[in-house]
C-alpha cells in the first residue's frame, strides 16, 4: 500500500505541475516556454497512470484522495496560502476514505 500511495503522490504532483504551468502562462503573463515542461509533466502524469495497480474506479477514487491532499500541500508551499481547519479536516476525511477503499476487499 505504501508503494501505491507514493505512486499516487508522484502522479498528483505531475498532474498539478502540468496544469499549474499553463495557468502561469495564461493568468500570470509568464513566458509561453513554460508550456513545454507543462506538456512533459502531463505526459509523465499519463505514463504514471499506466503504472497504477488497475484502472478500476476504486483505484482512481483512492488517487483522488491523494490528489486533494497534494493539492492542499501545493496551496501552502507554492502559493503560500495558509491552510484552514476545514482544509485539515477535509484531508483527514478523504485520506480515511482512501484507507477504506484500499484497505481490503469485501
């Protein structure tokens, strides 16, 4: 499960970077050359998705929990926004949901 979680984190970072760089180009007036690493990051994201245990909805739902967590870390570290209590409670809830989804088969 640790390997899968780390794969989820890498996938989320690749997805966020791939979307954040075009945002910088379109909204913050940064150089269009940022679109090159953005495209590479999104290609990496797509490739990382192929490494996930299965393309089942359960796996993608669990990935969504990690994505939300990584996005909030991004918000704090990159955007410099403080996290609220609601953010922290939300992370606990989605990660608990991931644990339920990935914790076993019924």
